[in-house]
């Protein structure tokens, strides 16, 4: 057996059960771990990744075909978000501590009891790692970081696209978890589709995070809902990330917009969940000529044969549609640009508004503002919608209203790729973009997915969690009688 075959071997049934049970046994102790220690573990994982960056990047290059600069940037993002969640843990605000002291004069008509409320961890989280981000959405990625930060043990189902890298990163996490004195079972790693399904069904698992295809994610989501006790399933499934270019912007910035689009579609061979997959431009606008003739960056290789087959399967029905023609992209290594009309899309929405996960996009020409707005209002759930314009007029206001209705992130004169990890970031959207539109998988808000609130009524101080006691021994931020206080 080769090293790759050994790394990707399916986890046995007994092994998966043991990992899930260990996570269940660790849940209470990890949740009760001092926040300083929890933050130290996140910082320690970041430091260990940085210290082993050269060997990890070499493994990732070999398994994913992604270029070294892209992988180096992604690894930097991964260690950054671990450190950012460590800061969130130290601050303690994510616990959302609220204290309402007893009030016999409460104007509701009855005395108010003493109520003390805070967030607590859900329990073990199962994280299905993604293929296209072998660091940032994988074993030590955002879902793992946010779940550990919330106080939940994590079981990662490794992606088959980079098994050796997954094992290497998992070993580093194990080292840090052990050094911090965290309970055994705080982190686990499993391999194989059947193992992932088995773990999802295990009663110890309390929530699931998933990044991948709509078909695969929906199947797992249905399994999570069909359990005897259904559990939250936070799935990022599919998005075409529409872009709307107004006539004024198309005339004023044809070269700039064409260049930006070609870069956004070609980058990482178009294997980004935020890649623009549908771009609406005015009929007869010079931007089409610019897109036909502009120099385009090479796309590079697709991640693996499975991704390549999926890309071909998605592209062919669109390319073969009688109302679609090819603008460019017949040469190897060049992004595929297809063209159709707004009328065609509106008449055959399901066939033409489909995600093509790879270096391709559909250009849609519209005749006037009314048709552009009709196209925008026909959208379903999206991660992003972008508007390129020159002024705030009735059309742009209408586009923004339509975009906010269906997307988690709305952009003005900027491309949706290059997702920043921040406090205010929103990476989510209505179905089919995600299965939980009220949450995000990127940014510090991601921690809330793995928490639930508990209120304690008229409980003696000595029986309360330390975070809720009158003396505030941990010095956490909290709201007292509706007023934010330290």
C-alpha cells in the first residue's frame, strides 16, 4: 500500500464509533476548560501550522495542483483565523451573558424573577472538509476553529482530495491539544464517505458543518434531519454569485471590468465558491468586445479528476443550449466565457442559472433596465451578488433591493472572490447557497452556530456557572438589567 493509499484508507466502523464516543466524553471537560486555555490551544495550532508551513505546502501542491503562492496565502489565512478566534474566546463576549435581577415592580404585571442567561456549547461537531481550500476550509479551517472556540470537540471527515495533508495537519492539532491538557477526544479525524455518514448518524454528534456540492450537501442535510434526534446542519452548497453591470459602468470602465472578471473567473481555476458564474451586461456594450480580446490569466489545473468530471458535466448542458454561444475559451488553459440573453435565462432559468464549478461563466445581455431588474428579481439563494455602477439611481436601488433579498453579501464595484476573515463578514445566504441563512461560516460570527442559550431562573449563586455569578469572577462582558457592563 502506498503512503497515499494508507492516508486515504476508509476509517473502520469501530474506529469511527470510538472517535465519536471519545468526543462525547470530552465535551463536558472541553466546554468547562478555562477560556485562557481554550484560546491558547487555538493560538498553538496556528503557531504549529506556521512552523511547518514548508512541508505542509509541499504536500498540498502534490495533492491539489494549486500553486505555491495561492497555498501560502491560504495557510496564512488559516493561522490568522485561528488567532482571531483565540481573541474572541479571551474576550468572552461570544457567551452573550445577560443578567436580569429580580424586580418586584416589573411593569409586566407580575414580579420579574432573577434570570441569568448565557450561551453554552452544543457538543461534538462533525466537520466535512472541503476540496478547494485544503487549509482554510479543511482540517484546521474555519469550521474547526469556530467549533473549538465555542467549546465543542471536533471530528473532521477529511476530504479525499488531500488525504496526506489532512493526516499531517491532524497530527499537529493532536500535539497541541495534548500539550494544552485538553481531554482526549477533543479532536478526531476520519476518512471515507461511509465513515462520514456513520459519524453523522452517531448520537454523540450534535451539529454538522459542510462545504461542498449541492447534491452531496443536500443528501447529508436530509440524513441530519431524519435522525431520531435531528441536529443542526450548517451546509454551504452552491452559488452562482451573479454580477450586474449597469450601462453607465459598462461604458465608463469596460477595460477595468473585463480585466477584473477574467481574473475572478480564472483564479484558482475557477474553483472558488464565490466565483462569478453569471454576469449581466448591456446588449451591444463594448465590454463584450473587450472580454473577447483582453489578455486572460491562465487558469491552471483543476484539483482532481472528480472535480474535472463535475465541471464538464455542469458546463455541457449550458454550452449546448440553443440560445448560448461561446465568446472565448476554446484554447486549453483559458477561462470559458459563454453568452446568452436575459430573455433566454428568464425562459429557461433552471437550465441556464446553474453553478459551473471551474473556470467558466455565463454572460447575459439585457436590453434595458426593466429586463435587468427582472433578471435580478428572478434569483434564488446566493452567497453574493455584485453590482457595478456609476451612480445611485432607480436601477441601482432596485438591484440592491433584489440582491439583499437573496444574498448574504452584496458588493458595490468589487468582485466577490478574496473573502476577508473579519468581525462583520457574512458568508452564507438563503437556500441553495446554504442550509442556514441566519449564520455565517466565515468571520467571528461563525462561532454562534455551535452555541445555544440557557437561562437560569432564581438559582443560588453557588450553583450558577462562574460566568453568571454576581461577583463576575472571570471579568466577562455582560448585560445587567438591559445595560451593557463589564
